C-alpha cells in the first residue's frame, strides 16, 4: 500500500497542540511529511518558543503517525520560529526587535518587575532571543534583579548604546546611567524623553521579544509610552486583593484606549505556603485575577505564589527561573511565558519586514 504524504499531513494536522489546545493545522505547524519506504520524516515548526515541549510534541506526532496503515516508523523534528506581529496604530517596528511585550500594573507593590524579569528569562529558556527594558525611571530595579548593578552600557559611536548582557538577556535601564542613590526628580516630559532614548537608542540585536517593565500607574507617562512605543501586546500583573484589582482594571482600560491587545493577566502572590509547616493561605484573597479575566474577556495566564525564594533569589541577582530552572516555580513562569508567546503567535503577522522598500526615481 502506497503512502499518501498529503493525506497523512492532513490527518496529523488534526492533532491537538497541547500548548495551544488547537489543531496543529490551525497554525500550519506541520510543514511537511516525507515518505521513505515504510517510514515517515515529519517537520514541525511552532510559532512560539517551547524547547521544553519539543520532545513531548515529537512523541505525540510520531505515535499518531505510526498508527497510519503501512507506517512502521516515524521521526518528527520539532523547532520554533518567532515572527513579527502587528502593533498599534501602524507604528513602525523597532529595529532589531520583532515583538514588544509591555508588563504593567495599575499600582506598585504587586511584583510587576519580578514577574517581568522572570517572564523574560522564561522566554529565553524556551529558546527565544529576549531583551528587557527597565522603563521604571523613578524606581529602576532590573539592574539589581539581573545582578549587573553598577555596570554601564557601552557606546562605540557616541549616539547609541550597546545593551548589557545578563543570564542570556539583553538589558538596558536608566539604573545603569545614574547613581542608584540619586532620586529621579524629573517631570513627566523629561521621563518620557528619557524612556524614548533608552528604547530607540539602544542597539537591540535580533530580538524575538523585548519585555518592557513599565512604570506603575496609569498617568501621562504610561499613556504617552503606550501611544508611541510599537507594542505587540500587554501583560497585566495584579494580586488577588480588591484594591490591587481596582488599579489593574484601570491599567487594562488604558491599553484598550490605545488599541494595544491584552495578552492576559498574571495573578501574583496568589497563595502563601508556610515554609515551616506547609499551611496554605490566601493572604490577599482568592480568585480575583480570574474574575477580572472573565469580566473583560481576556486570558488568565496563570498564578504565582507568595514565596520567599522568589524574593530572595531576585534580590540576589539570580531570579528564580535561573536560580532553580528545574523547580516548580520556574516551570510556572515558563508555562505563563508560553501562553504569552502563543497569544502573540495567534495575532496577525506584520509583513513589513518581508518586503523591501521600493523607491522609484524619475529620470
């Protein structure tokens, strides 16, 4: 019995991607099926980074392929490729950056910066090229969290900055440029201009994702950034506490106002488990993030516990994802990162990078 490549490809495309919960055919992830006698060679290309999932996906597809009549062996090769996706108001994409993720909160103190750095590191662990921009001018924390406080970005042309490197991330922050004990007594326009310089004058090198740790709040600075920075989507960080949720809703509405898609909501400090006795308690309430998602029709990306290790490891300059990469906390961050990347992958692609600019000169 001869094997029909196109028919097998169609049947494999009906399999459900365990990460997107949709058929592989929906994202055209199964690129080819090659028949060699009674064996199959299958090429799979995911639109989101997921190195930790490649082996399981290969096993799933190989097992399904071997149920086809006449097939005795199947080999699936799984890879990921991230492309640029559309941004708000047709803004020009940032050179060297395919997608920008704004991590925001309506108020301070909910763990936004800790979530942002672990999200960036989780995306990198899944195989993406990632950068992080610390946009919190008044309270830059990424230099300390990344363990590179006291360093400064170099410039070989006197105009642009080469981002620093930390744990596989490209990074820049106003914290690299000023004395950490010097208060930033700047008015809104100065802050906005400083952030634009950090963003547009940094030579980001071929990033799949640039994670922006946004300043807390929903004032003029945040609104101006949201209107001028080419953002692919936003992640809202909140705690289950009612007061935090009130401000998180304002942050969500701000992004809606400027037509930036909400990729989802992360509920931080969801539950505390005592390190001594194991007692679990919802200190800040329960279910607030999921309720907010249901109210606004946006994805719930996941929850994270109030855990002393997250605080201590980040303070030490080795965030949880790199301090304990095989631990449950790191896997929780990676699961959230995959959902963020999937939400981006399902957006419309930005085709401007595929076509050269055509200039017609009149003779």
